[in-house]
C-alpha cells in the first residue's frame, strides 16, 4: 500500500508543479505583452511627435521665406517689364513671381554673392513648395537654369489674396502686374485632405509690403487691382499657350524670364475669381 501512496503523492506533486509552471508562463506572457504594448505605444507617440515637429519646421521655414521675400518686394514703374509682379490664384495652388531686395538670411543667398536684387518665384510642383530665384541684372537664358530648391514637401494648400490700399479691399486675384499690393495674405497647409474638403490645419499669415511702386521722379504709386487704375498687361498677351509672349516686347511676359512654370495663367478661369473662402472676411 505504501508504494502506491508514494506514487499518488509524486503524481500530485508533479501535477502541482505543472500547474505552477503554466501559471508562471502565463504571467510571463502577460508581462511581455504589457512591455511590448508599452514599447509600441512609445514608438507610435515618437513617430507622431517627429511628424508634428517636422511639419512645424517645414511650416516655419516656408512661412519665413515667404515673409522675407514678399516684404522685400520692389517695383520701378519706368521699367515695369523687368519688375513684373505676376500672380495666379485661379488654379488649385497659387503662383507668385516678383523682384525683391533679399536679405543675406534668405535661402540660397550664398549662391548669388552681393546680388541681393533678385527675381523670386513660389509655386507648388508635385506636392512640393518650390522656390526659384535668379539675379535681376542677368538674363535668365544667359545664366542657365535658375537656382531652385524645394522648401517643403507634402504641401496640400498654397493660396493667396491681395489688399488694395486705394480700394480698401482684399482681392482674390491681383491683376495689376505693374503695381504692388499693400499686403498679401498667404494660406499654407501640409495636412492631408479629401477631394472637395479643405485641410484641417491651415496657417494664414498677413504680410505687409514695405515697398511701393516708384516712378522716375521718385513718387510712389499705390497699388491697385488693375480694374481701373493701372494698365493691365494681361490685355496684351494670349494666355492660352504656355510660353506665350507679349506683343511688342519679346521678353516682358515670357514665363521663363519670370521664373514661372509653363502652366502659368493657362486656365480659362483666370480673372474670374471674386472671393476666397479660405480667408476670414474683411472688416
């Protein structure tokens, strides 16, 4: 009888040992799952934080470049064809090209030495906010391809509107190529969007222009939308074909010389935009 009892006791002890092992394995698995879940959450949070920080940095660099360039815009009416203030906000993203006296802190200034007077252009291409620039006093065709950099990727919104100081009104399109607006509002976003809906996170900056159009006599000319104030060079050019030129002046409206993409003002809806719902209404 005693050997049988010993066998039963050993069997019970072995059963308890197996149960203890299974419990220990279960606890170990739960601990490992908790550690993995915590590690995964930390990684996800890190990725989200890095993405948000990267977006803020891209926004900061882009907005600063826009503010420095637009605030430094210059215009000499007697040579208006060289100082053309060209914009197009009729499409899904905006284009702008103008001449500015750029500071040394502006991106790419080291490429141009002491040539601080340059033509700059901002536009979106393949989702990138592009900056093109070239010296004003050198022909673009002679210096080769303009200096071009991508300021920021994944741009989902780039739009503008312009303030006319004489009319005391914001315009969704600026028609006067030989006059400067008093202020430009820029909307920029990197947030993903679906068709027909605006992005959620939009940064809007109001940028005052320090300069104004100067005539040979030194008098300033206040900006205008082009409706009744200044001659509108758009009337002298066909915008139906990329690279079209103004009649009587071969270089005045060549998009290549304005550093603009070939799609500049080729849409049939140019000049018909009355308002822009992205921006707050005027007071």
